[in-house]
C-alpha cells in the first residue's frame, strides 16, 4: 500500500513537470525614473497602441505571417487598459509618441534608448525552437521600461507565445512602478 502511494506521488510529479517547462522566462527589468503606469494607462485606454517588430522571431517563416499571427496573441494577453495593439504608425505622429518595440534575438549588449530613438538594432543568431524577445516601452526617444522574455515555441501560433505575453506585459507595464509615490508619498 505504501509503495503504491509513493509510486502515485512520483507519477503525479512527472505529469506536472511538462507544465513547468511550458512557462516563459522573464529576464531582468528596468524602469526609467520617469515611468508612471498612470501615464501609460491614460495614453492607451480606449486607443490604438503601436507595436514595432524588429528582427525575425522565426527565421523559417515569412515575417509578414509571423506579424499577422503574433497580433492576436498579444491582444489576447493585453494589459489592463482597453487598448488595441496595432502595427500601424499613427498619422500624424502623436506627441508624446508611446509604443512597444519588440526586438527578436537581440544582441547581448543592445541598449534600449537608441532603439527608441530609431537606431537600427543589432541581433544575434536565434536558437531554433526558441522565441526570444526584448520588449521596450518607449515614450518618444526614451525607454520607459524594458525586459526580456523567452520560451520554447515552434511557430507564431504556438500557445506558449500567448502565455509568454501574459507574463511579459505585467512586467513591461507594471502597475507597481509608481515613481511619484516613491518621491512624494502624499502624491495621489
């Protein structure tokens, strides 16, 4: 009887192991001193929010197909404001110009501010079967927040990518980062 319980415990642990492997890994993050979630919320609530894709997440698949298939995954995992992700650049360009830049397989020493300023990013060779992204929330030419994330994925419609975005967006658009409250606790 005891052996049967131990075997069932081992089998349950083995069945749960694949679920743990499906989660995304979120790297280190950074928030500029000017970052304020309330500003992000006010700028995006009920509006279209531009996403810029740089690089190719899946080199074996046409980048237009990757972009088309990533948009629904991002929208399904969107952060709290009632925003709509779009690749279209607003005309005329808004001031301030808020956008999310996703750099796929970035170079290890890629800096976010030049990316926000429009400098061409540097890339590293991708790993087949791995979706690796450097996410940068930009306001004009300055990065407000940034982080990296990766997961194993076979293509842009892989469900693990939507799960990655569900874990990534609360980090990039953190409600916990309220710099004004840290500077002046009486600020509301």
